[in-house]
């Protein structure tokens, strides 16, 4: 491996070490909090469940008063939302799922385990105390932390907050991200494709990825291939945004103006990463005219390289900037259903999909320009440098469901 090529994990660790969370917070309706990051711990003011209640439809009794084959009079009916009156000795109450357990009762018998004759039931077997009873506070105890600060709110987490009666949540503000794209060869879909030109797919892809991660995106479009235009775009983007994302223009060619523009407007760290696709990656900071800095990320111009480096590096950067405590991705081990006889010297991220047999198939063309592979695939195989793959071999798989959420 060339000395210039940096392993992914040390580069990511260094990158995240340069990032601090935005400090501004806001209060939002719990119903509107999906994807936001909690700014403070969420505590429950109540027990959940708030009282002992029945886990099923059946009959509630005093366990100490009954035995196998006992006959009991049904003295009351308790639907969900009610508690009922204290249970008299030697009686049972008809009870339904979620209904509160009345005073002096402590066990529920499933309705299929009794014989009913009018207002009398006969027990097949005697229950033990606590049978089929959800205990008060067994899910959540009052004053406990149910969601710590830094939690990125999923649908489940929002449901949990609602279950303790919270109508609003304190979250960090949405990230503000600007992006622009360099290259006189770029044209927009709908425009004539002149000789030598290409449609600007990276603009649509990266803006969409940023929005899917909950960012407020300012799209500055295509910037002319000149140093002055690039510097002006950086200054405009830095003024009101937390992060600037560009694609292409960070190498050392005569028409690659992003690198000198960033160096003129701030500072730049240009890394050559030991990954394929996506070797060139740039991080920097752009000075604001008022105060402070905006973070800068320069991605490769090839669309798959841009896509992969966004998922591996920009996504965790955004999560750290948003205040999330978890920035990693959970990989799964799956079986290869293909042969890779000539691995690269770099660590490869191969586009693959899960077939009907639950094994991984490889897209036949792994070029960094083949964007169709990212639509066909279900995720990326994380293949170590020099790692040949044979059918039946276990590989590390990163699902897009993890990498894009």
C-alpha cells in the first residue's frame, strides 16, 4: 500500500474528532420529531403501565382463594379503561386486555381455561399470584430516563415519548448544508447534451441524500471552472451553513479550482484513502466573514465514488454535527454466491444484492462510473485489501438501509 493511502477508520476517527455538535436547540411537536436529535434526556413523569392491568381477556381472581376445579361467581365486568370495584372473596371478575386489576385481585385466568355456566365459572387449574398481570411500572418507572440526549428519533422512539404523555421534545436544530458542483462539462437534465458534456447526476444524488438525512439544503448549482467563481461560492455558502459539500475539482489539474479556493478561504486537508471506489477525499474549514467557520467536504467526481464516500464519511460527519451519539453502521455477515478472483490492493466496497437464497450476488461491473450498480444493489460488501472471494465464503455486508438512514 502506498504511503499516501490512509486506512478508512483512522481517517474517519480524525474527521469526527474535528467536528462538534451544533449548539442551537428548538422545541418541536412530538409528532414532527422524526429524524431529529434529542438535545436533552427525556424522563418519564409516570409509570408505564400506570397501574396493574390484564395481559389478556379472561377472569381476574384472588390467587390465594382458589384451587383446581374451584367454582366462582362472576361479580363484575371490567372493560379496558376501567378498574372496577374491589374484588370480594370467593368471586371473580370478567376482565379484558388492558383493563386495570381491581383491589384485592392478583391473577388473571385466560378465558379458554375456564368453563362458563351463567354467572359461574369453573377453573381448570388454580393460577399463581401475578399470572397474566402487567405490573405497574414494569416497562417504565417514573422519573427514569427513557431516551438519552443524542438519540436520533425513530418512529419507535417517538412512540415511546408519546406513551409517557410528552407532546413536545427539545431537539437540536436541523443542519444547514450548502452544495455546489464544478465542471464546465456539466449540464442539467432537460438541457441539450452538447458534445463533451454530461448530465449532472451528482447534484441530484447528493442533494437527495442530504435531504433524506434531514438537512436543510441550499443548492448553489453548477459553479464555473474558475478560481474567483469557486472562492465566491465558498464565501456565500459559509455565511449561513454548517457544512459545504462539493463534488469534483479537488485534484491538482489546471481546471481543478476547489483545492486552491478552499486554501485561500480557509484550510484544507486532502486525503488519499485506501478504499475503492472513493480514494480522493477532502475535508476543510471555510472562514466566515462574521465569525467562526463552516465545515467543507470535497467528494470525488465519479458518481459511485461520490456516493460511497458520502455514505462512509459524510453521513457519520453529519450525525456527529447534529449531536447524535451513534454514528456507526451495523454490518451483517452473509454468504457470497460469486467469485472475486482478482481483488484490489485497496479495501473495496463492492455493490451487491441479496438473492432469493439469502446469498449475495455481485454486480458484474464495479466501475466507479456505473451508477446503475447502486440502484441494483442492496448494499456494499466491505472487502479487505487483497481479499479474494469464493462462493460459500462469509463476507461483511453493509445494507443500504443502514448506510442511508
